[in-house]
C-alpha cells in the first residue's frame, strides 16, 4: 500500500512539473513541440491563445456576391456561415465570432490573426476542388480554366505575375506509387476555347492536411472516400502517361503526369518553388471543408482592439487573483494541514488547466476565465466535503487513517453527482454555442467542463495521495495535535 502511494505521489509531482513547464510563458524548444504534437513548430505552437475581448483582432464583413434582386435561400446562407466558421477554426483561430447579419451578410471576428490577407482569401473563397483531365499537354500552375462541372465564366486567364510558368506537381500514392510531372513552358497555351472534363470533385475528398517533407517544405496530403478512390484508381490506371490537373476555384494548383495507377491517398506539391506554408494551409482548409453554397465578397475589413479595454482586462485579472488568494487562505486557516495540502492540489489543478489550454488549444476569453474560476470554486467545494466528512469520523472516535479513508469514500458520491450534473449542463451549453454562433457561451461551457473534470482528479486523487503521504510520516504527532486537522 505504501509503495503504491509513493508511486502515485511521484507520478503526480512529475505530472505537475511537466504541466508547469508547459504553462510557463517561455519559448519552448522545438523538440518539445514536435514530441507533444507530432508536428513541427511551423504547424503548432505552445502559445496561449487569447480571445477577441482580451487581445483584439480582425473584423471582416462578407456579403453574398449575387445580384441585389436575386433572392438567397436562408438555408444556403446559413450553410455558408457554418463553412466559414469551420474554415476559420481550421486556420487555428478558436472562438471566432461568425454570425449572420441580415439575409445576405456574414460578420466574422478573428482574434489575434497574424496574416489577414491569407485569412480573408481562405474564408471567402468558394473552395471548389476539381481533379481535371488535361490530356497529353499539361496546364501551367496559376492558369484559370473552364470545366464541364458547374461551368466557368472565364478561362485562359494567367493568375501568376509572369507569362512563363515553371511548375512541378507530385501525386504520391501511399502504396509507393508515384506520378511526377515537371514542365517549363515557354509560352502560355490558349485555353479560352477549351472545356476540360472534371473526373471528380471535392465531394470525393475525405480529408486534407498540411505536412512537411524532410527538407521542411510543405505539401498537402489528401485522402479520398471509398467511392472517390475507385474513380481515381480507374482513371489513373487508364490514363498513364497523360496529365491530371488539380484546380481550386478553376485555378490550376498542380498538373502532374500520371505514371502509375493511384489509390486512396496521395499528396499535392506546389511546383519547383513549392507552396508557402500559409498557402498550403489555406488550400487544405478549403479542400477539407468544401465549397461555399453562396459566393461571398468582402465588403469591409477593419482591425479591432480588445473589446473590454486594457483597464477592464487588468481589473479582471486582479479580481481573479484576489479571489483565488482568498480561497487558498480560507482553506489554510480553517482546515490547517489538510487545507494546506488542498491548496497544493488546487495549485496543481490551475497548472494542469493552463497546460491543457495550450495543448488543445483553448482560447481564453473573459467568459472562459469566469468558467475557470467557477470550476476552481467547485474544486474547493469537493475538498470541503471530504474534510468535513473526515472531521465527523474523527469526532466519532475513528482512528486517523480510517477517518481519512472514510472521508474520501463517503464524500465521493456527492462529489460525483454534483460534478456530473455540471458536466451535462456544460455539454448542453457547448452544443448551443456551436449551433447558434454563441462562441462566448461555448467558451464558458468548455472551460467550466474541463475545469470540473480536472478538479475531480486533483480533489480526490491528488489530495488523497498527499494526505496518505503525510500520515505515513506524521501520523502519531497528528493524533496528539488534533488542532492541525482543524478540529
């Protein structure tokens, strides 16, 4: 029993130290980021994310790019709002504000966005992905073409800054089948009169994500649905030696030569110059979340400061620190030694929360901080239930070790019932916030639910382990000095 408790104590201390290191506002080494996320630092970081009310950000007003007299279906504009919100979340912006404004407009608020132009291009692009049969000649990257899927208003337009394009595209099957194309056209071919056949669209795509090769160059790894994989395999098997263009919104992003039959998975590379990381990420997001049912245009873009103001933020932080300090002091004064151990467990709880905020990541807003502080109070409440039960057992004449174990076991039912009801409420609030665009409600629910879950661990497991470790060393002295137990 003693060996098992020692093992648990060492595990809790190590967990707390690791969480503290992650929670510290320092520049963490690359090896730690790679170990935690299985991704390079360029794709993930250990920075604490703050919401629009705490750090400000970007506000974008989008409007349906349709004639003013054309009626827009409510379900279509609502679906566009959902896709825009998914794309924003895919950018790594959590807790954005994405709401409908009237029946033609969508307002998007992005906290802490670093590349506004890329973000705007990602959220407003229609995101129509097509795999297009190019025939015996490749189409340079950056050329806009016309396809037989949903038509196209213009073709042959050169999107790139230069008329001469050098492009390399690669599709690689995970079954070690590779199709590679490298072209250096000396002049732009006329595509205005040609309509290309679309083999399949983004509807056949199951997933798309950004990865880095051994040289740190980004590429897009994609996976097809079973039906899409069947189409792709049949087409590539019948067109070996010919070219297949991959287009986004009718613009060619890669046009590799098919050199073998390709199956369910593959990659898209961005040519000899390759993709920029932000470009690859935005393309992957548009591929993953599909096409907008309504084309959107940007009506207004503005930078907004913290909605609460710096003075309000500072006062909120001060109030939170005072509240936590008062709680810690109360536990120490009223329950003495058990209260001190509970304070250590409470500090462990706070560190674990901050570490998880960085790892998930979770955006901190003022409602989210309120949820964290409320869960802190519930963590203290669990300890109070345990200690009061323990004191009842001691007053009834139970030996100290039995009183401690009885206090934890008998309080557990009350702790579980109250916390479970809170978690169920948080799930309902989070669902409401996700489906009705109430990101502040969702943030409060997520932080409260996470805090309550962690508090059950720290209040029951951590505090119990600390109490057992203390009893094993100072049990006899505690029997003689019952005032140390708050009795």
